[in-house]
C-alpha cells in the first residue's frame, strides 16, 4: 500500500479499513460477498464502500453476472500521481 493510500485510510472508520483489506486480499467482490467475508451487516458494508469511494481508493463496476449488483475493487492509482511521490 502506498503512503498516499495509507494517509487516506488513516482516519477512515474501522469498517472501511476492514473492507479495504478484504478487497486487497480477495480481489473484486460484490457488496453481498463483502458482507459474507467480513461478517459485517450489509448496511455497514454499504457505508464503508461509500467512505472508500469518496476517498477514491475503491472503484465500482457493473457485475456482468447480475446487472443489478455492483463489483467493487481497489482503485488503481494514476501513474502521474505515483511519479510525484
């Protein structure tokens, strides 16, 4: 994890940190899968994902297996922003 990401997560709620780490280890997951993996209530996972997306460390994509769901993954940092570190 880069220093910039660590800074963004420093004051994040514990649930957001857990969801981030789960995505880091497991890869792309839906909200339901995150809830199962973390043992957090769906509502808490939804809040954590919103926090992480607001901090631009997680991105949301369409889940092609079921278009009603979304797939979440760790956002890939811009190479331009990495060059400034």
